[in-house]
């Protein structure tokens, strides 16, 4: 959606509200009426978007080694006048934490990944989803020449292992979203 306005600030606000990865996360959390959400290696803006979309009594579990991000998330949530009791911060490596979380208990899982880890994180995160839950992999696409993450036919460039893992599980329903650096949303049937 394009906002036609001479005020550059209003254009940025519209892009943030309608066309950003944060907007997609906020939307998915709201549509899913998410109560239990996990975020791995996210940012303050993505955590805040998830909290804004979740139901009021929902809990966001943030897994990151970056304690500054954790402090920033707590501060942003408090400034937005939401309860910081909605946050559970875990300062560990995601691959060690995800297997310890309750299987089938989460409405939404958002993971910021880098190409090589995609298949592993997909394998660890998928069991966490309840039926109807959604996994969002942010940065799952590989770059082609330059910064293009999509082929000429519009298909995403992904690690072969990740594609095989998605296609091997008939319960997974994927969609590539050309938002930001590319989002891969996967619903669990």
C-alpha cells in the first residue's frame, strides 16, 4: 500500500505499518490470536510488533545472546504501556533452548536465520508449533547475484536442505513473502 503524502515521515510510517517484516509479524500474531510466541535472535522492533499483535495475556519468549537487545525489548514494551511480565528472556544459543521448549505449545515462532542454519532451525522449531501455528523464518533466502533473493521466476533462493525439510513434512504449508530481506512463513496443518 502506498501513501501519497508530501510528508516523508508519513511515508515511512505507512511503510512500517503496511509493508515491513514487523507489519507481517504483527498481522500474523493478531490473526492467530497468538498467546504463546517464541522469537529467536530478533530485534526490539520485531519483538514489539509481536507483542502488539498478540492477545493481551500472551507471552513472548525471546531467545538471544545479546543482552542489550533484551534490555531494549523490555524498555520498548514498558514504553508502549504493555506489561513486561509478558516477556520471558533467555540468554542462550537457540539450538540448545528450542529442544527444551514444550512441543505443540506455540502459536507463532519467529526466527532470524542465516542460510546455513535454516534447515537445523526449521527442524528444531517445527515441533513447537501447535496445529494451525506458524513459523516465520526471516532471512531464510540466499542471495543470488547482487542482493536478489528471488529468481527470475519469482521463486525464493533457499538452501537445498531447508527445501527438502519443508517438502518432506506434508503438515507444512509454506509461502515466500518478498518483504524486507525475505520472509518464509510456514503454517503447520
